[in-house]
């Protein structure tokens, strides 16, 4: 179960990072120059990447029975 807690914490941190980067781009005016469809595509890719990284970093240890 500790793997799930780590996964959740990793995903929360990743989404906070994405929100901060999006806010910075919004305030600087860069997002107003990019069409909405490209922003949506980038958001989907970023979320998918975050999920992949979180799952890969929280692999359970494989134990063998003897």
C-alpha cells in the first residue's frame, strides 16, 4: 500500500508543477498566442507523461519464495 501513497504524492507534485508552469505562461502572455487545440494536446501529453513517470517510479519490489 505504500506504493500507492508514493504514486499519489508523485502525481500531486507533478500536477502542481504543471499548474505553476501554465500559470507562468499565462501571465507572460505566451498562451494567448497559441491556438487552444495545441494547448489541449500539450496538456494531454503532459498528463500522460506524468502518469507514466509516476507508475514507473513506484514499481513494487519483486520478491521470490523459496
